[in-house]
C-alpha cells in the first residue's frame, strides 16, 4: 500500500521522481522520500550476464564511486517537494510514498532506507514476515538500526554482502527474506543501474528513449512512456539508461518484452473537478457503457464473454459460484451472487477474500470461483487466487487493470475498461463490477434455463443504465442537501432487504471511509433483533425501499424507525408511496426522499448505489475532509 518510483537516464531524476510520487500518492501518504545518485560517473558497463534488448551491460567495474543524497519528510509529497534542494541533480534515483505498517509515520521510518555505510539505498512495498528475527541478528552483529521498519533490514543485508555485483548481492539478500516485496535498490559502487525485485507486490518497468522508469503503478509512468514490462513474482531486473535484463535466481534472462498500455495522461487529470472522487462518480455513465460494449448479444438474449475461456458445456458443468473480494469488491460480489442465483438459478455466495485462504477452504471441481479487484493487485485476493489454483479449482477475475497480477494468474475473466480510478473510495469501478456480474449472470442463465425473452429483458435493462445514471447525477444538488443533513451525525444506519442489503453495506462503507461518520448496515428485517435499541433522534437511518415484492415490509420497517423519533432518509423508486410515512403517530416527520429511476428488479441495486456515493462525497465535503485521501487508507491494498 505504498508507491515506488525510479528513474535512470539522461534527465535530472529529481523532478521526475517528485512528479511520479504525486501521481502515486493515493497508494500511501504518511511520508515520502527520494534518494538521488549525485556524484561520480560509472563506466556504463554492466553485469556481464548478457541482456538482449540493448541494455549494454558488461562487467560491473566502476571507475569512480558515487554518492547518494536522500531527502525524507513526514506528510504529503508536497512537503517533500518543498524540502528537496533546488540543485539536487542526478540522472538516477528512487522514491517512495509510504502507508505505515512497521512503525509510525516518522522521518526515520520514511523510505528510502540506507545500509550502515550509506552505500545502499532501498525503497520497498510489502511486508517482510521475518523482519523481527533479521533485525535481532543485525543488532547482535553490531549493525546500528535507525528505524522501526522491516525495510531497513533489506538495505543492511545487501550492504553486508560480499558479492561482486549488485545483482548477486540483491539475490543473496532475498534468500534470507520471507514475505512480500517490491524493491528498488541504488548502490554507489554501481551507479549506472537500479536493481529491482518483486514478490507479491506490483512493480513495472517503463521503457523510454535512453531512459528507463520504475513504478508500482502505470499512473507514475504514463506521461513519459506507454511501453511497459510487468515483472512477475520471483523476478528481478537490472535496469540501466539503455535497457534492462529480467532474471530470476534460476535464470540469467527471463526474456520479458514490453507491452503497450492503453492509458493516456489526460485520464489521470482532474479535468476541472475538485476531487477525483467527484470526477469518477460523473464518469460512470461512460464507464457503464464501456463495460457492456461488444459483450451483448441481442438476438439470443445473452452475453458474449470470450475472456472467460469457457464454453457453454463447461459453464453448464458448474453447480455453484463462489465470489471473493475485499471491501467494496466483496459487497459488489454479494450483489453479483444475488443476480447469479436469480437469473441462473445456481447457488452463489460471496466471501471476503481476506478470510478465505485462512480457513482451509474446500475447493470443489464443480464450483466456479470469481475474484474481484479494481487494481488486480489486492494482496488478499491474489492469495485467494493462489489457494484456489493450488487445489485445482477454476478461477475467473473481474479486474480493471490490464496486465495486473490477478489478471495474469486467473484462468480467464472480464476486464472492466472503466479507466484509471484514483480516488481511494471506489465508485466507477464498483459500478462496472456490478454490470460485469450482471453479464456473467445473464450468460450463466442462458446456458441453463433462462428464456430468450428474459435474457432480452435483462439486456434492455442494461442498455438503460448509462442514461439512468446520468439522470441520478442530474439531481446532485438535492443529494447534496441530504448529505448536509447527515454531515453532523456521529453514527448512521443503512438498511436494505435481500437485493438491497449489499447496497446498504456499500453505502455504509462509502460514508465511513470518506466522511469518518460511523456507519453500519443491517438487513432491514434484522432491525427488531437488536439494532432498534440504538434508534434515537441522534441516529439517522438511510432506508433502501425499492419498488419490488418487499416494498410494504420495507415501509413498515421505516415506520418503526420514525416511531422511535429516528431521522430517516429514503432511497426509493417512482411510484412508491412514502408520503404517509410517520403519519400514524400523529407527529409530522420530514422524510428526505431520493427517487431513483426504476430498472429490472435484478438490476435495481446497481442504480441504488449511485446516490449513496454522491451523499458520501458531499457529507465529506461538508466536513472539510481530504476526500481522495481518507486517513489511514490507501487505494491499492498490497499487504495483508
């Protein structure tokens, strides 16, 4: 949950590192730092292991030692940028923006970390599981430790190696490390290169003209190159200004070649919006259309999902569907499970990926496993993929980022094509995930007993979604008024029944993560089994009351809230009579009501989530909070 950048080439690396960290700040913003090679000239020679791809690497002999200048600051990247000397100039450097795991956000704990002699500088994402043991051994050997971090041990292990090359020293250090990592290493004895390694945490190389870039996310590279190499777990790379060599402990050259990514720098700009969350909320109509494009078969009332790599006979053989995700991805998985059960009549459920592998799950050959992740790098979800595959299961991915770890490891899947999502709170990715599940449910239904007519009914509903989202967003001013009424609350309930319950959970998630209002979601039917004790004039309730077979029961539950003087907000569809709510008690109640366009019952949850996103955004805005970077959170959770 941190960001790594690196550069080696002909330009001054310092401004490039700062720019890259700015673009990666959504991955962590407790502290930040850069290390720049500031003196000495290498011979331009390399490791002598051969590279192909024009790396120019020969021997590791260097004529003149270099120096590393390191600047670190607690706080945001802008604080680091203000502290960096204007004359800091070097053509090789690494940088890092941190989300604290080992040790609090202090300058000594900020990256980069150095070896005792200052020769080695390291940035690291991930967690070293045996760091405590390694730190104790280093202290016994008289090595002074300057931080609380697990990362510092990597720098010391590399610095204490007697290997002749930096590549060999990094390999030797990694044999002593247990855990997950993406690292980038500078060495004053070998200033012509940066050595990087990856295991369980993303790392990407960007190929330029006589320059190379390193990053944990393409957002840091896209202004400079769209030609990238995705490193695989267990892989390292030796990177120079003129090329690179990818290798492992067992292979001198794994032969990774660049691929082109379909991302433009403009996709990562605010485009006139105050926050990325607002921008991404308003991008949802186009994102919804994009995820459906080319995937709908009107004639046969089904979906075309060639990326699943499964034919009709194989799809029919599955007797159960298990969906795995974390946070919002888990909640949208619950929505997906409900759609699959309704349309395909297959037992389906969702489970937090973070818990899945730890309970020694039974992997059944006739169960289809589906993992969900916007980034495709969510560590808990990636571990779940490995567990399913280890036991012979079939696993699909619903992922936004092409070439990501999960996208490479699954047997097939659905790319969301939502475009980059920068705000920590997921909006357009969640909506496109839900639509992807609707397409999967439609396909599974049509290879079974769902009729052509019902398939065409669902397709017609899917076609309406982009314009219906625009209609909801056109009412943003009214939603902002609702948010203002909630902004001073200390706690809040969200309630929904059956299809509405995952929507309630997602609504509570959004409100708590960006506004810091304590929010809990309950099944509407569970109110009277305990939570009703907390209803009071200080406890608002947001009730999801769609126009479906349970409308009357949901209205009755809303009456129970009002009878106990609980403030109420209703999210409903046209035609639902909410005007009489609370009239039976003889007390006038003002019930703010948000009317969401009606779609097919199976698809209504997709639209019901949209106003909850807008309400959460405006509640946070009213409270004056940093909406895109909520405290203690980061966008891509690449640690357990």
